[in-house]
């Protein structure tokens, strides 16, 4: 079965009923639901957390006044096409804009899609040359779109070009492919993720334990068995994972797949995503609850990407209170303790 890409296909699968606002939502952002994700949707559950992430909703047509078309300010920090350079020691490199699925809450919602063209060979060369000319760039983060949508040979070529730059110590890949289209994680692909010199780290985007079906778990195992260090990236989303049991189950599932939870992203101010938004106070309360019940291995850092291109900062709950002559420390179970200054 092919990836579902049209409202008609979603209608045939009884995932939507025709509606003018839905058509407007589908117009604003491409649709893609892989067979793997389709197979994990529970049709009996009207609030299915997988369907909610990928099936367009009429709510996407509601644009709130504080929402932004470039929510994390990528454009202000892009010196050459395909590069975002916000921190001195690391850059994002976006070789293409296509993804295996289109997540309705995507922070690059207005950039991703089959219409957004990939970098041409000359543009990719220029992006690599930008990195080569700047010895302060220690880490290159391949993102997009999804870099695993490149043909394995092209991805291998790009990784080799970065590996040949002596000052690049780390190549990091951010991808949703192992979870949503695990069949793409072939031996050839895994082999391309082994640069000879630089360290390669792999961040997997996953928002609910139910996304991790047997094929996804096997794909992650292939990567881990090949020695690729894995970390997890999750977006906090209303109606998908904004309760402590769901987050607890997700983080445990990731750790069981040898994926270390890295970031829990506060949802960005993306246009048309108000129905996914959670308050920072709620996010902090969830993090606090997780701390009391889950091993450190399963604790992500809760971060906010500050609008305007100012980068990410941790916004997790505080555990320190003030007192004139001692620190007040709150433990993970709510107890208060004094600690000498
Ligand atoms: C998120 C991001 C990074 C990576 O940040 P880390 O905190 O190192 O994961 C780097 N550059 C840009 C532009 C980013 O948005
Ligand atoms: S896979 Fe990532 S970049 Fe692509 S639509 Fe989903 S969140 Fe956006």
C-alpha cells in the first residue's frame, strides 16, 4: 500500500469526512501518512494520538494573532541556502524539504512539503563550502525535511563530504524515518551512517509509545546494533502526549529501544496549531511528575525555542526556593529541604 497523500485517500480509509475547511487545511500543508503509521491508527478511537498527528483537521484553518510563519526565526539566521547558523559551534544543514509523513504541528510547517525543492548539487556544494571555511563549526546537524529521504547513496556522499572536513567533530541526523517508515532503514542506509572519522549521532523524532510498532523497534535495533548512538526528540502536544502516563510510557519505550530521550520540545507558535498547544506551566508540571517516577535515563530536557531566532533554552520546573540563609530544595516527591549556601 502506498503512502496516503490526498483527502480522497483519507476519505476512502474513513479517516476524514469531506468538509470545506478540511480542504483549506490540506491546501496549506501537504498530507502524507505512511502504511506503517496507518496500520497503527486505532479506528475505534476518535482521539487516536497517531491519527491526530497526521490527519489534517479543520482546526488548522484557525490562525491565532500570536502565531508566526517562521516560528523559530530560521530565516534570520540563514547565511546561505540550506544552512541555519545560530550557535557559533554548530549549524543546521537542510538538504531537502520532503518528509516521510507530514506532521500537522510541524515547526517548519510552511517550509516542508513535496513542493519545497531540495538543494541543487551546486547549492549543496556551497553549503558544504560554508562549513569548510569556518573552523569554529564543530557539529553539523542534518535536518530538513527529513535527511533520510535522500537516496542512501546521496546521503552517504554528503556524510563523506562532511567527514572530510577536519574540524567537523560531530555529524548529527534528525529523522522521523526509523519510526514512521522503518523499511527505509536498510543495511545500505545503516552502512552510510558510519563516517570514518567524525562521530555520528542520530536523533529520532517520536511522540507516542504507540508509534513504536514492531518494525520501528527492529529498525532502531539495527541502528543501535550497528553502533549508532540514538537519542529521542519529542514534541509536547495537546491530545497526543500531554499527560504523565503517556509521557512515562513513551520515555520507557524509547529507553527500551536504546534511545536516550534528549529533548521534550514545547510546541512552537506555528500558524494553525493552536489545538496542539500546551501551557508552559502544564509542561513543567508534567516534567515534575516524570521526575518522581522515571529513571534519569528516561528524562528529557524540556526546552523552548525562543521566537525570533534566539535558540533553545531549558524551561523545566525549578527545584530551588529562596530563604535568607539557606537554599530550599524541593525533592522529586514534593518534600522541602534546607541546604547550606
Ligand atoms: C535546535 C538547533 C540546534 C541544535 O541545538 P542543540 O541544543 O545543540 O540540540 C542548532 N542550530 C539550530 C539553528 C537549531 O534550531
Ligand atoms: S517529519 Fe519533522 S520536519 Fe517533517 S513534517 Fe514532521 S516534524 Fe516537520
